[in-house]
């Protein structure tokens, strides 16, 4: 006895250790899932920043090139009319500035000396400015002359006050020598330009910086924002191409690359709670398993029964859990668009398998109550026809899902039985569900009610392949299942192998019997009989079945002799 107690003590420690190991594994999985969720959040945040920064870059490019294109007409005119007057230039400039309100002024510098400017008022100080004698502007002017391309300099401090970008466009005459005439300049006010392209709008959600002063690109000086934004590799960086050179844009979320902490907390709390629950459930199952093993020492039959129970339950629980887990992983991956057809299919798959788990648990609970004798019956005089009709309503949607029609032949309209209505309805539902599951699409399942002597019979006939002879003797045992054809394998339903066993015990507890046989023209018939409590009126058929081979029939206790 002490040795046995020591063995049980050792088992308890082993169970506790395994339960803790399971808990650690599940908590590790939860941690990994949360980290994966954080990664997905960061990726989504990066996409949002990239989209906003890309939109800002597009608007900048558009405004820059649109403004430059607006000046092309005046440049062509100057190339053909080198003696352009201030009034003529003012007409061109006024129209250009109406389309680009962020322009401070436009100027012409014949021989690199400012000779024309618009608006003239307030800019008189700029007239006569010699570009090549001004160190701050000479470099950009020379580059424009040498390349023949537009050069955007700045931002620079303007003589008129404030900062601006200055576009230098070289002008060459339409003469045989393509002689150099001078420079056209466009001064763009920085702040109005930034407002026009939306820089200040995006700063509500983003931190941005611009570098590449004087069109010098990635190696240039930062002229807007925090230079440190270019140092973080996680930040979005985009190039803004200019006629010569480029600017660089860096962008990051205003609050930084942070994830939703409340969401992570919810995931952690939910995940760890589920992990703890599963660990407790596993511990409970293992403890019960240990108790069953103790009972095995007392009875070999009980040992075989419990081993079969856990073997089947492991399979039946793993199948829906695997389906649920796979659906959740795909939904969480971010590869499936929310509310798409695929998303709904995955969600429905998880829901169906949750329902399947619930059915399995209900079957197990009923079986345990039946085995322990604790299942309570609420007996009353009931119409067997009404019970069957209620069962038909319960399975009708399932039948329609697989294009199965159900017909009812009721020759015992007023037959009454002393029964627990809910439990006998459960028996009828089990038989109908099996018939639907094993019948091909677009076929008929028949249910008949007949009275013979002092018994009322309920028969359910399907159009499947029938029951193999080797399965006949065990079809009503726990976990016994007929094999499905490839055509019916698509009908994924809860199938613990307990339905017929539970039905058998329920019928026998009502003083009845249950059985089955194969039809000669294909398909199987399951039936049960109950004692008649009261008969109103209706035909009482003997319903001879002499054409049915007795070797194809089986019923617990009574080998359906009433059909002979």
C-alpha cells in the first residue's frame, strides 16, 4: 500500500511538472504571437508613413515643375526679343504669379545683372545686383550657365527679408551662335510654398526633415526639421528629384515607432489566461487519467474503455483546434483583406469548429451522466409525431446545406409514448444527422412512424452505401463510426462516435430498443421502438419485411424479430 501511495505521489509530481511545462510552452507561444502582432503593427505604421511621405513628395514635385513650366513662355519671348522692356516682362510675370501665389518675385538678369523684376515695388534694391559678384549666388549661376539647366538654390536669406528658394534658368538667344543672354530667376517664398504643398498639414501626424540645400541631395545640409531623422534606419527616406540635383525627405510618426500598448496588454492578458486555462484543463485531464489508471488495476474492461476514450478525444479535439488555429494565424498574418470573401470563409471556418467542440463536449457530458446514472428524465405522455416534427425542424437547415430532402411517412398520427420529450428528440436528431451525413447530395432521407402491436417504431432510411457487415456488430458501441465515402467527406460535422451509443442508452432507459439494417437497393435504415402509451386512430401496420435478410440486421438485445 505504501508503495502504491508512493507511485501515486510520483504521478502527481509528474503531472504537475508536465502541466507547468505546457503552461511555459503556451506562454512562449503567446509572447511570440504578441511580438508578431507588434511587428505587423509596425509594418502597417510604416506603410502609413510611406504613403503620407510619398504624397508629400508628389505634391512638391508637381508644384516645382508646374512653376518652372509656367515660365517657359516668357523665356521663349526673351530669347526672341532680347530688348524686352520692363512693362512687357511685367505682363508675363503677373500672369505667372496668379497661378503660383507662393512666388516672391520674378527677375531677369541680362549679362548676369538684374535688369527686370516683378513686382517692382518693394524690390527696387535688387535692381543692378551683379550675381557673379555675390558669393552666395555666384555658384548656382555658374552651374546654370555651364549645364544649360535649371538650378534651384536655397533656401537663402532674401534681400527683401525672409527665406526663399531661387530658381536660375539660363537664357540663350535664337541666333546662329545661340548666344548667352542672361539669367531668369524665380524667388519662391519657403513658408507659403511649404503651406501650398502640405508640409504643415502632415506635421500633425509626422515628423519630417528636408536636406539637400542648393539641390545637393543626400550629402547636402538639412534645411528643414530635425537632422536626426536621417540617422534612424527605421524612418522613411525619399528622394525628391529636381531639374539638377535633388532634395531628400525623411519622415517618421510623430509619436515614434511605437505600437498600441493597450492592444498588446489585451493580447497578453487574453493569451496568458487561455494558456492558464488550457494548462489547468490539461492538468485536470491528466489527473483524471491517473485516477482512471488506478481503476484499471481493479478492472481490465474499465482500462480498455478509458484508453479508447482518451485516444479518440485527442483526435477529435485536435482536429477543430488545428482548424481554428490555422484560421486565426491566416487572419493575423495581414495577408487577407478584412471582410473579403477569404476573410469571411476563414472566420466561418473557425466558428464552425468552435461549434464542433461544443457538440463534442455536450456528447461527453451526456455520456458521463448516462454511465453514472445521474441523467434525469422528465417523463410525460407525448405525441411521437410532434417529437419527430421538432427534430425535423432542428436538422432541416443542415439537410438543405447538403441538398438533402427529408420526407416523413406518419402512419401513427396519434401515437403517444411515455417519454422525456427532449431526450427522444435527441435520438431522432442523431439518426437524421447520420443519415444526412452519409447520403449523397440531391438524395432523399425518409423517416417513417408506424405502430405494430403495442410498439411505435421510428425508422430513418438513407441513400448512402450502407453499413459494412464487420461494422454491424459494433455500430452502437462508443466511438464506433462508419467510414465515409469520398463524396461525403466534405460534410465536416461534429462526429465523436458517441451519438449512436448515447441514443441506444436513452432508448433503452425508456423501455425501448434500437437497431439497424441495410436495404437491398442501397442505403441503411436505423430505427428505434418505444412502448405505446395511448393510441388515437390510424392504421396499425404489420409492415412485413420478408425480403430483408436477417444477417444484414442487428439490434441490441432483440435482433429486430418484428421485421420477420
